């Protein structure tokens, strides 16, 4: 019997480990190809978006405990840019995986009425809460610091470390999340930081 014939049909430890490795990669790829769904409120959702009691201090602390950053995404029923963002960007495995692995995303409705508890303890409906931060259109994404330290004494947009007002092209969209994750805002504006990355 030749060496080749003797290994036919035999599963070695190397084959088993390779199969397990491919399975893990396959599961990762499958989970990275998540699909956006349209909720009853008309907002697109990803199954990994944060399910929240809408207490921002708790949400930020929870994100930090997981080693992630906290961001609020604003959407609106019928918003074409929101649809594009969810159907194209958030289903792109490279973008979706990076954001899912590094951020907790709370999706709020620009004209919604759910009660949100702000970092200072003040409670307002989504629409009023958004107005207090100067949210004017969708999609808008607000990025917050790693901890709540000092946030209660600030107001509105001063609590944010960065903001994405509107939908950027896909490469800049992903770059904005990297900018926040890498704390690029500590040394440069987003356009300055982006220029250095090129």
C-alpha cells in the first residue's frame, strides 16, 4: 500500500484542526454578512444594535465594560440615506464587522417619542433629546467619550468627541469609526486625521 493510499479516508489531528479553523472562519464570515431589517417604526436595524432602556450613562458604561465605544445613530422613516447606509454600508462585512466589534450603537428615531435619560439625568422624548443636541437631519451619528466622567456638567454637543452629520462615502464612513476608536480626536480634526492616513 502506498503512502497516499494509507491516508485516504483517515482524519488526522491536523485535518481536524484545519476543519475547526475553517468552521470558525465560516461562522465569522456568516455573522459578518448580517442583514438590515426594517422595524415597525420605519427604522432600519441590525440584529447587533444595542437593546437599551435608553439611559445613556448606563449604555456608555456598558459599552466601556465590553471594551467598546458608544455611539448614537439617528434615523428617520423614509430616509433614503439611512436606507443606503444600512443596505450597503452596514452589510459590507469589512464595515459591519469593524463597527460591531468596536462599538455599541444605539439607534434613535429623529421624530420619536421614547423617553431618553441623558447623561445629566434629564428625561426627554427622542425628538426633544435630539433637538437639545442640535440633531438636524438623518443619518447623524454622535460619538461619545469612553467614560461618563464630566459629561453631566456639559451640555449638548459638548459631550461628544465626534459627530458624523450625514452619510459619508463608505471609506470615509469606516474611517470615522476608526478615528473615534483610535482617539484621533485627541490630536486632530477628522479631516486632518484622514489626510494623515492616506
